[in-house]
C-alpha cells in the first residue's frame, strides 16, 4: 500500500470515528482523544486531518447535507410528473438516505446548532434546497387540485421533521425493511397533504 492510500485510509478512519463518536455522545460529549482512540491513531496525528472537533463536524455535516439533497434530487429526475408520484418519490428517497446513513442523518439534524454562524449558513443552504423541493411539489399539487391542504409550507416542515425522527429509532435488525419504512412514511406524507388519487 502506498503512502497516498495509507493517508486516505487514515483520513477515512478518522472521519468514521468522529461520526460514530458524535452520533453516540453528541458534539459536546465526544472528545478529540476519544475520536483518536476509535480511529486507531495517536492524538497528535489526529490534527493532521482536522484542526479542531468543530472542523470534523463541519466536514461530516457538509457531506451528509449535500448527499441527502443529491439523493432526493436524483429520485425526482426519474419520477412521474404528477405531484402525488413526485411527493412519494421525494419522501422515499429522503427516508432511504436516513435509513442507509442513520448516524449521518442523526448528527445532521441534532448537531448543526454547535457550528459557527458562517458554517451554519453554508450548510443550511442544502437543507433549504430540500425544503424548497418539497414546497414546490406540494404547491403544484394544491394548484392542480391533487392535494387539499391549505397549509403547504407547514406540511413541508411536518413531513421533513417526521422523517428526520427515523434516525433516532431506526435499527438495521428491526422488523421493518428500508422499503417498508420509506413506503409507510410516503403514505403519511400523502395523508398530510390531503392527497386525492390522480
């Protein structure tokens, strides 16, 4: 293994350890010493990959937020044009990311408050874009008469908050499959918008 591969593996181990520590203990509960131990590196070497615990969190949240956005956008590129089908596709993709990456989703929704203002503003942009996608679908459905809600913005917040909560209870060995959970939450979202079959 060459030096570049070794460095890449070590960096991956550090970020995986930070993710695990933040998901398990929260930002304040995790320490750089604990992260170094989990990654199998000495504490001084940890600072080759990040200057601080905050820098580790920023990188993890950046990847989680933009990967979540990309997964949702990608699902919509192949969705039927009807608002009902687009909302189903968006919710299933959004939930699918959470089920596939529960630790990333957990810290993305719980640890953002620990960032500085500049970092928070940059990361909130990805979250705002996801919210805008859902707003657009729901508003299109209301205009088309497919959705009956009179609270489209509130429904968007309710759907995204409801889906985010999955990260707190999901277990890979649970009785519900990824598809079961995604389908169930798509049904909840359709109920919230007052969907009429189209």
